[in-house]
C-alpha cells in the first residue's frame, strides 16, 4: 500500500494510509492465527487496465478460514484496486475497495490470467 492509500471496506469507515491499513489487516490475520487457522484466498480478475502509470484491477475474491484441514464457509466479494508505482518502482495500492457478492458471481467469473 502507498503511504496515502485508501482502503474502502464494506460496512466500515475508510482506512487512510499504509499504517492504518496494515494495523487493520494485522488484527484480522492475528485473530485467524490465534484461532489455529490459516486463510485460503482466491481471486478472479475479470478486467485489468494499465495506462499512464496507473493499474486498475476489477474482479472477485473468495476467502475462507481453514482449521484442522477443514475449510470454513467462504466469504465472496467484488473488488476494485488502483495501483501506481512507488519511488522504488514497486507497484502499490492507492485504492483498495470491496463489497459482498454471492458465490454464483465468483463461480461465473472466468478463471484467467489478466
């Protein structure tokens, strides 16, 4: 994430800046780990545009917690990200947003390399 990134999570106030975003993710990841789980995360990118130093991805994700080899119910959603290169040339998110979707939408999205 860029230092000035925005993370727009469904049902939450926007998170601003790399530090705030990382703290939010760390809290989530720590909770999964402390509960003895790991994450299974899959993406289906349905559109990628790169122009004028910006990249935009639009797609779907499926996220599930796995405990003792058993995959829990998956959360499915839509996402849009906007990235741009940092001073060191690494592409980093400047906007990351998601909303809920149903499994049928994810399943209907074509699995392909962007």
